[in-house]
């Protein structure tokens, strides 16, 4: 009978050794953590609330404005100076509160996806977060684990480590006791115990990261945002200089002119633009988390929203993800006990790679007694050989048992066994091929089994030859009932599915055809014979890629990107890491191996297409709301600043006092901050969306200038029609500017006629509150401080007519604009 001890043999192989190792005590570990710090490299620091608040004052315009306000107080304008300082502080508190919420949201989400390591502390194996590893910790390593620090192997059993991140070499390296291992590498197969020597920045990886400032490449979104920020910064600087010079020239007071110019500059300055965008993205990340997708890197939401090709394996995503044994068959398609026993021995005694196939084999034969088989040695599974060999002793005979992918087993076999007779493989290969094709074409997964007797107690790769083929382990992983519908939903969202698998092409083809996809398959062997350009052409109309090595998966993803696609790749195993790193957006699942979760930009709490679909929709909403947040804010501010700059040339006094400009900015910010919570029109999320700097520039200019036209109409009417006094002019323009700025949020937030698209409740609430506040403020003590007066009835009516005409003009402008341009 297979006992728990037999089944959990990988852990038991070193059980005696781990029991001898006491490791650090909890108290020692705590002291070392205080001394050496957290085991992190290149991670963003956690900002304190004070640091986040002070961060709001990094704009040189804000600092200069505060300095000028203090100077104004010294010169006697105490009340006005205090009002300006108060408004700036209130605005900074508002921005701080939003940014603090964004940071804490991201921290909370990231805390849900932690990478853990197994350490021996107080004489027991326990699981801790990777950042709590300290020097002299004893780490237990298994397949799929990240090596959490630099150290030395105390024990090693068939352990192979991928060091590509440090060396560039794609193939795993076998390690032995007393060999060094390094942070940033990961275990491909085998088992080991290491002692930690160096952590964090003292590791080799840490030194490289410190020199090169290693990190993921800047996304198109981040790059565009940075460039756009520089453009706005230049515009703001020019406007400040012009406005200050004009107002000084007309003797409107140097201090007042400087305060006014700086107030305008703050309205359009981009210094806080990254924070503004991170607030929008963090809102979306929280909503995506509600749909089961944890965003590890906010900027990846843009790529997620732009994704038009989604690559995944079939297991778990398209299928149930639960491997079940259908049968153990010999070459004559008969149930065969020898195939069952040998496959079970191989699965139960292998120490390297935990996988669902071995789990299914062990589960199917719990009552099978393999206690007569004593393990001598092992050649672990790897994704290039695609086979696993175990050397065992039974009845004084040493038997090498190998199982793996059919083509990779056949290449090491010379013979085949039927009814106890050993035949030449060539004489029976056609029967084996027919059996393989029969089951594979029905969607079954076949694992081939072979063996040979050998006169040695240690084996290497050269021993995998001259083996005897005996049959197949036949497994079944059925399609999910809703898989086909979900694939069609992906199509409706403008996303093409690509199945990328290491499984055989007949199984992959069967799955593809069941899903209604083109069944044409490109195999790993086919890819080996294609040039780079030929592969780029092939991937455009090929939907199934089978029998691929990890490096070939990487090649396919790279070719898709070169073909112009934005590629998402979902992986959960060691063999997916190269492809995940190449993809535009790397997606993993919560139960994936550590290195896959660490590589991922987005981690799903459940591995299925519905979660992907929900997350894509939320990702697009997030991206579109962030874009709305961005282009409505800059277009509105651009219009106001352009208007006030023009007014400085025409009006014989300051068109608005600095404190009035800053108050208007503060109130409009309160309304704009609700945009990330807004609803998004269904038509707008049907297709992938991409960051488009030219679209934002055009939007800013077109709708900013429409706003300016009505501003000019307003102040010409106030001067020449209503003969408004200086105070009444400022009060009327303050109200008109504020109301048009917040009312237009409801219009520009949608491509449709604004009454056909429902805003979020929070957006309606904030816009309504600011709209009403604009009318009330002149009647309050705050209005007196801001020197705002109640308007005459005719002026109120005029302002309302201007707003209505402005909304209608923008609606007409939208129709023409979206006919020519689209995000």
C-alpha cells in the first residue's frame, strides 16, 4: 500500500537531515532582522504620511507662491496672504488625502500576494514571507521556489537552478552540496537545503540592481505621461512669465501680479500629474480586486486595457484543471498493471517537480504497494528533455523507469514489450503511433512509460537510451462547460486567444476545435525550422502552438509583439517565466509557483477566463477613467489659463485675484477627484484602448479653446454690456468659470449625448455640491474673504445662458471631434 510517507517522499528524503538542523531561534531571527533590515532589493519604500504631505509642496510654483504670499503679508496684505496660504494648504491636504488613499490601497492589494519561503527555525520547518529571511537562516528549496538570498547548499538532491537573471544562460544548472546559490535565481527541479549568507542589497543581485537600478522597462503609458508633463511644464512657465510681465507693465502691483501669475501656473502645472494618475489607477486596482484580479504594478493597467492577444495554456484556464486517470494502457490498448505500477513508482519516488500528473497517478492507485522498490537515483524532469527517470532496486535488480512526453520517450527507446515479449521498436512503432493518435485526437493527455535493467547505482543523461517501451498513462482534463462562450466573449472584447502549450499537438488541436478556433497547429518542431520573419507572419493567423519548450513560448510571444499585438500571457509554472517576462502584461494565479507570482504584473485569485474577462473590463474602465481624469483636467485648466492670460492684455485690472483663482482650482479639484469612480459607456470598452498622447493634446486644445471663447464672451459682455465694476466682474467670472468647469465634466465624460450616459452617483454628488456652492459662497463670510459679491438677477441669468450655450457647443464639438479622432 502507498502510505503518506511513500507519497510525500520528496519531503521525506531529507527529513532526517532537516530534523538534525535546528536553525535560528525566533528571537535570533528577530534581532538579525533589526540589524540587517528587510530582505528586499529595489523595492519602493513605504512613504509615511508626513512624507506624502510634504511631497505635495515639491512644485516650485507652489513654493514660490507661498514665499510671495508671506512677502505680501510682511508688506501689509496680511489677510489676503493668509487666505492664499490657507487655500494652498487645503488643496495640498486634498491632494495628500487622495494620494495617501492610493498608496494604502496598493499596499493592501500587494499584501494579498506574498511570496513565502520555507525556513527551519526553532528546529521546525515553517513558512515566512521572503522579506523576513535573515543571514544564517536555513532555507528548504523545492521546484518552483525562488532562491531568497545568497547562500550555500548544505544538502542537495538532483537540484537544478535557473540562473538566467544573473548569467543570461537559459538552461538550468545542477547544484551540489557546498555550491553557492544566488538571490534572483529559481529552482527548476530537485530538492535542497541552503544556509543564507547575504541578504537584500548585500547579495550579488542586490549589487547589480544598485549599479544598474534594475526594474521593469518604462511602459508606453509612463513614457507618454512623462513627456506630456514636460510639455505642460513648458507651457505653464511661458504663461507665468507673460502674465507677470504684462501685469507689471500696466502697474498692477508687482506682488499681486506675481501671485496672480503663479496661481495660473499652478492651475496647469504637471508636477503632481503622476500622483493624479496614480490616484485614478489605484481606484481601478481596487475595483479589479473585487473581480478577483490583484494589480501588482499600476502602470500595467494600461497594457491590460490595450491587450488584444491573450496567451494561455489550456489546463485550468480552459479545462477543469483536475487531471484524472482514464486508464493505464499497453501497446495493445489493454489495461496493464505493469504500466500502472511503473508509472506509480516513478511518480511517488521523484523528488523534483510537483505537478498535477504525478498527483493524479498517485491518487488513482492509493492502495498499490510499491514498498519493494527502493530508490537509488534520479534524473529530474526538465522542460527540454520532457521526461523523468528514476533508478530503483527490486529483488536485487536495478530498474531505470522513465516517463514523459511521447516523442521524448520514443527517442530513448530501442525496444517495445508486448505480452512479456521484447520486440524491436521498429516492428511495432506503427501500432504505438495509431494508439497515440487515437486517444490524443479525442483530447486525452498521454504520458509514455519505458524502462530497462541497468548494472549501476548512479545514472546520468547518457543512461536514457536503449529502453523498452511498455505503454501509456492516459489522463483526461475536460473542458469547462462555459469555455466556448467565454472565448467568444473575449472575441467580443477585441481579444484573440492563443493557446500556447507544451502538450502534444493533437490534444491542443482537439481543444481548439472544441472551442471553435481554427485548428491549425504550429509545433515546436515547426518553429525550429522557421526564420524570425517567417514566425512573425505565422503567428498572425495561428491560434494553437503545441509541444513548445519554455524558450519557444518566449519566441512566440516576442513574434506576436513584433507583429504589432499587445500581448498578455498567463502562466503559473517555471516553464512560463521567460514568456511572462517578454509579454506586455504578465498574468499569474495565486496558487502559481513563487517565481511566476513574482514575475506577474497582475495576479488572479481564480484561474479562469471569466476572471480574465471581468478584469479586462475593469482594467479598461480604469484606464478610460484615468484618461478622462487627465484630459478633462488639462483641457479645462488650459482653457482657463489661456483666457486669463488673454484677459491680462485687455482688462485694465487683474481679471481675478490670486485667492479667487486658487479657490476656483480647489473647488474644481473636488469635483474632478470623483472621475475615477465614474461609470464608463459600454461602447467605449468593447475594444482595446491605448495611451494616445496626440489625442490628449488635441482634446486639450479643441475643448480648452471652446472654453476660452465663452470666457472671452463673458468678460466682453461684463465690461461693455453690463458695465460691471471691478468687484462684480471678478465675482461673475469666478462663478461662470467654476460652473462651466464642473458642468462640463458631465458632458465630456462620455462620447454620447450627456443625458444618455449616467454618471456615477459620487460624480453627480460632487458636481452638484460644487455647483450649488458656487451660488452660495458670495453670501457667506468665506465669500467676503475672497472678495466675491452676489450678482444681480440679470447677471445670474446671463451666467446660466452662457453655461447652456457652452454645453450645447461642446456637444456639437464632440460629434465632429470623435468622428475624426478616437482614443
